[in-house]
């Protein structure tokens, strides 16, 4: 999952600092998410899913399909 959130960020050409600002956290906290040194809280997971328009299952690597099934 940590590699996936990094890949999603890099695909959008965003820095960790820019994404941290979107998530209302520090760059260091976000860096820890990408490194797997800190668990991603549910509210942040939902924000990431919404921002990238992918399912939480995709971020969590439960599915390789990024499409949100509604």
C-alpha cells in the first residue's frame, strides 16, 4: 500500500509537501505514510481515495482495479 500511494502521488507530479498540504498534515507525517513507518488513519485513506478518484481497496492493495464500484 505504501508503494501505491507514492506511485499515485508521483503520477500526478506532486511533491510530498504538496500532498501533505492537501491532507492537512506535515510533510514528515506524509513521508512516514509512504515509508510504512506510520499507519494511515481511516480519514486520510478516505481523503486519498477521493483525491485520486480510486477505491480504498485499490490503495490498500486488496484490488488492482482502481475503479470505484458504486
